[in-house]
């Protein structure tokens, strides 16, 4: 599903985005995940994301302006009231955000112990924060930072 959507995005955003990467739990084999494909696309400068709004709307994405997303812009695919199918984060190219997302993904792909710990944490937090997505995401950050710190110290 990612490959098909990434190709559509590359064609739709040709000349605007630099890279598109599969991130999130669906990018990690053997990790339980919601049926939503998470992706990150990079642009030369963050304000360039505005060039993406209309083309993305044409293929079913909705831009969600959310002030805490200071270093990224968020789009989701799936009409309101229906199941979301894709999340697209647009960030500036060559930033710490991109690097950390890819490092974390790759660690989970290659380290069964880290993947297992993340899996159990997600299950626990999904129960605790069933209706509080922001709190769920924030509660994962200690483990994510710990995994990233371990990668930095290697």
C-alpha cells in the first residue's frame, strides 16, 4: 500500500517534494499497527508545503492545521467520519525530525527487543488513552527518546 501511495504522491507533488519515506508502525514488519500508512515527505523549505495543499486535496488528502506541529505540516487521507487510510507529514529536508523518524523506524525493523518493548507500550497506552490521541503520542516519547539516545551512543 505504501509503494502505491508513494508513487501517486511523487507524481502529484513532482517538483515540490524531495523525498517520501514510509514511517510509523506499518513500516516495521511484525509490529502491530493501526491500518493507517504513515509517511513523511520533505520539501526544501517548510513554507513550500503550501504548494502541496491543492494537489493533495485533489487526491483525497485533507490538511490539518495544528499549531503544535511547529516543524511539520500534517495531511490525512480519508473523509471525515470514515476510516483514515494515510497520514502524511511534510517537513523541511535534512532536519533532525526526518533523521530521527528514519533511525527509529530502522531500529525497530532490526532490533526485536526494541520492537517488542514498543509494541507492549503501544498496547498499554492505547487502552489508557483510547480517546486522547495527542496524549497517546506524547506518552510514547520517553521510550522513543531512549531508543534514539541508545543509537546516538553507539
